[in-house]
C-alpha cells in the first residue's frame, strides 16, 4: 500500500446551557482550561472542536473520541453546561450566533455576511493517512459515490431555528452554501488541485487554502485525505462506522488507481442530487446507488450495498467484523435524525430532543442499553407508528405491543372469534350494494398522543371554520370570486354545486359536522388527505369499536387520560339543537336499511336521542317539518341521505324534498349537513382550502395538504397525463374509495384507460402525488403484521367564529388490507380503536 491509511478525526461539539437548553457562547473561557493540542476554537463561540491523535484501528479511534468527550464533559459540567455532537443544536436560533474574535473570522463575517451568521452547525471530519498528495487528489475524485451513504448515516440535524426543517441533515444544506463547498470533480494530481485552489483565492471568493470546504480534500494541515461531508454524530459508534467505511473506500480507490482501472465518474449534477437526497431523507427514504448512472434504492439497501462492495477492503484492514456489526446496529436504531424525531413525537417538546442528544454524546459509544422488549419476527418497515428500529416498541406502545405479541395462535384465534361474535350480535356492519358485510375490526389499538391531538385540534378546527365560511360565502355574496381567489366557474360549475342551497337564510351553519381523512408524513406529522363535508361517516363505528374492545380485550393496558368516544353522542345532539338553545326535537333522516351506513344511522339516533326517520316518516304541515305518525315538529334534520334532498319522495308525495327545502329556506327547520355542501367536498376544491384559510381567517394553514393537481388547468393536465402511472387519480365527486387509481400499483392497461378518461373529461378528475400511508401492527393468524392506516377525525361546529368549533373526542382509524393502501370498508378495509390521550398537561 502506498497510502498509510491511518485514522484521525475532528469533532465539532455544541455547548448547551443545561437550564435553557439553548446554545452557550462560553467556548473561549472553557478552552483556556483545556489542552491546546486537543481542543480548539471554531468560527462560533458556541462550539469547541476536538482533535484526535493519529491511530491505526477503529478500536483506538473509539477510545480516543470517548476520552476527549469525557474530559470535556467534566469541564463543562462544572459550569452547568453540556456538549452535544449533532449537526445542529435543536433549540439553536439565529440570535445565538456569536463570532469568535479573531482577525480571520472577523474578515470572514465582513465578506460573507449572513452566510457566517447562520453557521450554528457542527460536523465530523475524518482523516485517513495518505501522505502522497498526488494520490490523495486522485482518490478524492473517486470516492464521491460513497459520500451520500456516509451523510445519511451521520444525519443528525433535522431541527434548526426551532422547527423541523423536513431534512435529516439541514447542516449539510447550510454548509453547501459556501462557495468552495461540494465536489472538486476528478483531478489528476496535486499540482492541478493547487492551481484550482490558487485560482479560487485569486478571485477573492475565498481567502486562503483553509477555506477549501470540499466534500473530500487533501488536508490543509496534515498528510491525510479529509472527509468533511458528515454531521457530528451523538453516538460515538456512528462516527467509528463512518470512519471505517471511509477508510475502506479510500483503499478501494487506491487499488483502482494502482491497477489503472478506468472508472466512469458520476456527473457533478448527479452527485449534487445524490447528496441532496441523502440530506433530505437520511435513512428513512431512498438513496442513489453507487453507479455513474444511478437508480434509487431504499436507504438500508443502499447502505448494505456499499458495505458489501467494500468487504474486501474492510477485511484487508481488519475492520470487517466491526463495520458489519455497527452498520446493522445503526440501521436497527436509526440515525440521530430518526431518534430525535421519535423523541419529539412523544410530547412535542424540543427540550426532550436536546436531552437525548446530550445524553447520547455523553456515552456510552453505542448508546444506552435498552431494556425494551424486542418483537422478534415482526416485519418492521419505515413509517411504522408503533414499532421502531430494532423491533422495539415505541414509548407509547411499551405495554401494548408486547401484550399482543405474546398472544399464542390459539389465544389470538379465540379473541378473534369473540370479536366476530360480538359484531354479529350487535349488528356491527355496513352495506355494499345489496350485501350486508361485517365491519372488520383489528384488536391492536392505535395511540394518538396528547400533544399530537392538540396539534390536530388547532389544525382541523381552523380548516373546518374556513370551509364553513367558504360555503356561506359561495352560496351568498361570493366575495372569494370577486376578490379573485377563485373563478366563478370554479364554484358554480363544480360537481358539488347545488343551486337550491342558495335558498338557505344568510348565516345558516351549513356544515356543522365535518370529517377529515388524515395521514402521517414521513416525519410523523399529520397532513389532510381529504375533506368530507356532505355526510361523513364513522362516529357510531368508533363508539362501537371501543365497546367491542372493552368486551374482547379488557386486559390490554389502558393509558391514563384516554378519551371516551361515546361523548360524541351528546356533542351531536347539542350541535344539532344549538340554534334552538338546546331544546326541541332533532331527527336523523336516512335513506333506510339499504343505506350503506344504516348501522351508524340507527346507533347515532339511539345514542344521541334523535328520531330516526325516512321519507315515509316525514311530512310538511303548516310550513313545519313534522313526524307523520305523531305530528311532532322537527326542529333539526340531520341529513344522512344517499342522494339529494330535492329528490326525496314518498309514494304519495313526489315533492317532499322540495317542500322540506322550502321550510329550511325560511329557517323553520335546521338542515345538517345542508344541500350543496358537496361543493367543499369536491376533490378539486380541496386544492383551494389553504387559500380559503388565508382568505377567510387571515392565518397560515396549520396542517399540510397533499400536493394535488386540478386537471381543468391545461398545464397541470398535460403534466398529469404524462405521469398517470406515478400518481393517484380520483373522481372529483368520488366517495368510499370508488374510482381511486394508485398509479404505481396499476398495470399498463388500467393506466392507459385512466389516461383516456382524464383526457376525455378532465373536469371530473384530480390527481395527487403518492403519499405512503403510515403502518401499524395488526393481529392476524400469523401474529402481528404491519398494515397501512389513515385516520378520520371530526369537527362539530355551531358557527364559524373562534370557540364555535370542537374536535370530537374520537377518531376512526381505518386499516387497509394486506399489500394495499386503500382503507375504505367498501374496498376491503377495516378499522381499529383509536386511543386518544387527552387529559392532563
């Protein structure tokens, strides 16, 4: 070997004030008490850099990192400070930046302005001994394809300026803003590298050779090749893993050079794309493979591909066993970005994230040994809400997941039989066509934590209020059209528009009961998939599922603060009779036993004290809606019809629906939910809801929507027609999952049919980007298996003003069949109990 292949490292470490969890600018004071050859200053006074001695083995590298951190922990602890090895400190803010006072750093701040002020970031630099600078330069150009994997393994900076950035490594994105950051491209020798560097200095863009912030470079101060790509790693073992892989990659490149092997290099834009992909997704998404013309791979597969390819070099260097063990450990527990987001998800507190990073930085090298149970045999996949990397239950499921995992096949089958018997005896079912089907319930409950529910409460009540204001405006003055937010034909030509809805009195609450279908994004946050405003179903099913759970699995550990879905029954009645001051008679108008949600109609009427009626039970007398058999006046009519109210008729009264509408037009009966609400239920109108929130409420949307294309727009239509096989396409007036096509799961013939349908009638369709639903364990005859889930939550409104909307104390989790992402019951989906934690602080 020409290269020495020794190892060294430099770690940049944040200083954290243990009281405030914010950055502390006391580095100069601390450095005065530390050895200068091992600890140094950085651009910002909130950071200390450690400089490791040269070592030969990964074991020695681990020992030296731990030793330097230990000494620093002792010094900082006396000042009520801590160190955090992470790309960004979770609570860092722009105001925390304080420049280290040297002439060089002062000049940099003067020249680069905000670029310097935002450098509240910390990285890991790994050095591999290559004293021949010509060789080092040539190797640097060849190792570029491995760098995205190393960045993904190190990613530890999802939070910046107090918020989740959407990146696993925002540090690397910030770092790439330096004019000398990134890849150098292939260079032939040190002279060529030095000429390039001198040219950059001559431009005045950089001041000196130390500012060569390339991904990989010959070190400016040591006979090494230096890796500068990675975030600082809280766990020492992650840093050791990266060092082992980088050294093996250097050796592999050296061997290629020795054998004069010609390697096709990746184009610079592709390298930037691969690095961006790694910064964005970390280990939870996809990475690009190692080829010059790369394809996408799931991140764990890309990591294992790299390790496999470098196995000969790892074995030669004596690192194979260490690296192969460490890589599986890292993939099992996730990188730091994954762990930070999991910590935040429990309570929604950034302080918990800070505490995690500080604790991991303190040691031991592989993190705290966990006492959590392991669900051996469970098929873990990214996006699982209950089971995390390493097959350990996430904190909210520590008691629940082992309970179900421990059930024997016989006991699981017995519980399933008891569930099915209970469902039959209580009539828990729904109707599809002429067939009555049982409502499939999985016994593993889903948990929504207290802080998540608070977030949903704010976001969904905001959305519901905006939708209500839009409906009142659309059937009134249509200010949203006058002010240019929507076009006239967006409203009056929409599929859900009903002219008779304009007859209702001004100020009438049109959508007092709204349902929202939600999914989790890749970081565990929620986004709205669909709005359901006509007649959203699910409340009675949620109540029944909780009763089923209490009967069939009463021994599952219940968390404190569990909300009771049955409270929706009183809430429904209060909402319907709010205009009448809570007095009077409310009725639920159903299409009858043939209705798909007949079970819900019966259950809600019985539980909420509503009169259950069909067309045959109603009449209009003296301009009031009455119950025919008793003459009792109906003050509020909850519409749960399969068709339109105007089409409602009975054998001796073909105009019953129109006559009821006449009564509603004078305010003598309250209709919930009113005719014409399909305008907001229209899938095409979903695109405009964020604009409605800003227009009517003057607020920014608190919950994201899924990127959606309105196909009446020619530019969007042409784009979608090219991508039907990559998108989800839906009819704008579709319900129950009917007509939904998930492009990547469809065959070519089906995609072609949908493309033709869209081209023929573009106004009838919308398209959405594919968003993978999160996963949740379900109990099957084979044990626990993951299935895709969504969530339907409900907001009840008595008006559109603040304080007049309430998120109900329940939600219905819908479960897709195996290998499917369609959760609707009519398409084979089921449901599970949703355990919402709502009490206490």
